[in-house]
């Protein structure tokens, strides 16, 4: 019973983190494309800032996977 609950907790943690990261990435990218369409001259700066933001957003599910492994194996 306890092992099954650990699997469930790890799956929920990873799933919610992946969903949140997908929503966050979608919003960041859509807003960046919208800004590039309005001001094409600032596309380079916006794109580099977007990549930094997407990288920071992607750190969240990576940390969630680490926590999920900790739940499973400790």
C-alpha cells in the first residue's frame, strides 16, 4: 500500500510540474511572438530574453522529477 502511494505521489508531482511548464512556455512564447509582430526591430532582444525565460521555466519540471525520485527511493 505504501509503495503504491509513493508511485502515485511521484506521478502527480511530475505530471503537475509538466503541465505547469507547458502552460508557462506557451504563454511566454505566444507573448514573445506577439511582441515581435508589433515591433520587428526588437526581435533579436526579445528572442534572447525568451530563451532565458523558457530555460528558467524548464527548471521547474526538472526539479519536480528530482523530488519524485526522492519520494520513490527514500
